C-alpha cells in the first residue's frame, strides 16, 4: 500500500455510448490516442494495469490514478467511464469533474474514427 492510513477520494463520471470494445481499448491504452481525447491538467502517464476493457494509469498530479472503463450496464446500454482516485491530502478531486466530462465527450467523438495501425 503506497498510501497507508491516507483517506482515498474517488470521482466517477459516465456516459452512455455505442462502441466496439477493441476500438475503445486502443483509445484507452495507446498513449498517442489517449492524448487525443484526454482533457485536463498534467495528463496521467504510465499504464499500471490493463484488463482489456479497463486501463489504469498513474496520475501523479492528483496523487493517485485514472481508470478508463468500458462496460455493459444492467439497463442494456454500454457506457464509457472515468474514475479518478486520489490519496493526496487537501486536493479537491471534484475540481476535475468538468475536465473528465469533457474528456468523455472528446472520446465519444472519436468512436467512429478509424485508428491508424501500430507501427
């Protein structure tokens, strides 16, 4: 545990969207595509976990992580979500809500664009 006895804050934003999971995964996992849609101060960096539908990146700016998620919900729809987790004392995670919502809007605009192949 890197943050022993420090309280954790979490912020989740979601947006319904129609997408191909493999396409979204590339937008989440590949740095060049991630930079195209992420909006916020000092973007998250290294991928620290990748499940194929979720990618978690280290985010030093907030003293935590950013999880990018794509999933089916019980209402039958598919959703994109971003969850920021912070262990930084005195940081107001809610100050990122607008940035994360804008990021999801940007991501949704890229869902139908073809992605260049990896080199």
